C-alpha cells in the first residue's frame, strides 16, 4: 500500500514504469506462439465507455484479414460495460480458456475473446485489489503498467489503444487522455510492441444500443456490413491502424478499407460464428444468431418483461444524448454491477431511437427501454434529463476520433 501511494504521489519516469510493467508481466505465465505467426499477433484495448461493443466486431474482422487476435478482455464495473459480459449474453459462450485452448482456437479461427486466467499476470490482480482500497486507481504509471503487463504477457506484435475522453469516460478532457495515451504508446514501444493510440470522444453512447444482449445484436449488424455509422467508423479506424502496424497495409487508410471489406463481404461474420462455436456455443445457436433475422436473434438472446418507449418531453432539436445518466439508470436496473462478482442481467438495456441533429415533436418516442419492471419516477426523470434538446439544429459534431498518437523518435 505504501509503495502504491508513493507511486501515486511521486509519479514514475518512463524507465521506472517500464521496469514495473516488465516485472508484472513476468510474474506468471507468458503466452507463446508458433514462429509462423510472427508479426501477426495483435490486440486492442479500450479504456471503457458506454455502448462500446467494438471488440465484438473488430476481433473477427482482423482474423478475416489474416491476423491472430488473442483478446484478453474484462468485465463491466460501474457505468462501463465489459466485453466478457456482452459475450456471455450468448447461450453457451465460455470466456474461460487455458493458454493451450487459446492457441488451438487461434490456429483454427484466428481470434478468441477470453477472460484473464489466474496464470497470466497474477501481480496485476494483487495490485489492482490494493489500488482499489488505497485510492490509487487513478495513478498514471499504475494504469499504464496494469494495461501493458497483460499485453506484454500476450506476446503481441502490435497493439492499438482506444483512449476515451469526455463526460462518460475515465478522462474528462482530451489533454488528460493524451497523457495516458503517450505513456502507453512510449512504454509499449519499449516493450517491443508496435503501439498506437486513438483518442476518441465519449459524451454519447457508441452506436444506438446499450446493454449486453442489445449490444451483441448491434455488433452483429456491424459484422454484416451495416449498423450505426459511428460504430463502423471506430471499428475500421482501430483495425486499419493495426493492419498498417503489422505490415498488412501500406498505411492506416488502406488498412481501414481492407477491414471494411471484411465487414462487407461476410468474412468477418463467418469468423465470429466460428469463434462462437470454438468457445462453447452450440453450432445451431451460432448459426441462427449469425444468419437469423433480427427477430430470431432477439428471441435467441431473450427479452425482458417490459419493453417501453419514452416520449420527448417537448419539441426541439436533439443536441446530444448524454451517455453517463443513461448508463447509470441501466446499471441500477440490473445491466451493470457495483462490485466485482455481482451478477448482471444481460437482457436489460436501451436503444436510442434518435440521433444528434434530429428534430423531435413533443410526445415522439426517443428511447426504447428493456427492463424487468423496476423503473421508478426518479429513473424516468434521469433518463429524460439525458436527452438534450435545443431550439436550433446543433452545429456539426466534432470528429469521433480526435487524435492519433504514435511513438516519438525513430
């Protein structure tokens, strides 16, 4: 505890952060890959947001382009959702896979999305538990070491980071997010991983769906070449950088085009179906989920007792829908957890029926809410406050991806 507090107060220079990261990475097993995969093993890490289902579409799309993606993901805590919780909304999906099973799935499919096993980076779990009780969770060197020690243990060739900032992100400002991104990119490069970071805005939910099962459905739309434009934009931007970093594209833009083709030609969806089968989903379920109609997909993942639409309280132009109040209400309705180990209800969630710049009449529905009948008057009021209306159309929104950060120096 004293060491963590000293790091929190004094900070660490790059060399010290690198040494801590390396010590944590070597505290347990590290993954080993066949020589033929050299240069192809890649991953993505996001600092967490609302409606962030990027990994579900990105991992299979990268596999369709020839990469190997051993994605080690986390669970949701507080208002941010976790990739593992989203996948566990699919009947039979098993997030727990040994390093041997991971290698087998990567050889067969090209991607897997798994939880952190007890054998990988045990030091991180110990330190994370201590950071929680010593109020050192927000320390830049400790965040850097926690994220990168897991990635170093994966023996990656390339890593892209989605560092979010804004009202519903870990960092409120672009400047504070840039500080973390710089630290991650520089230390990542010293670890021998080609590392880049995108700074992305997180004021509004990503896409239109929030809640585990609903986000799986939206990821499936993206994997089929459709889905909300902002989700597709971020998936292809992150994937494009990775394809460029591992030499599969001449630049990030060419990488983005290649990744978009994998979404459009069905190959990414095929990889997703294969990954589901390899991770425990019965083949019929995987096929029906990937090839089914929206109604069949919904039926497979289950529905809540109540599905209701919220009317706009007055007429106006949609300025934005704030992600944080929306996520907080859904969290209380059972979509999230307050403590690690708490159960979540994968069917609870919300679908935005409007987008920024749309005109709404009073009484017109703007949100579809899926819950088990426990939404009180206060929750309703909080949700209505998340909808920001104005008398004029809003100015053009700033770009979703604000900045790209690559290592400095040669």
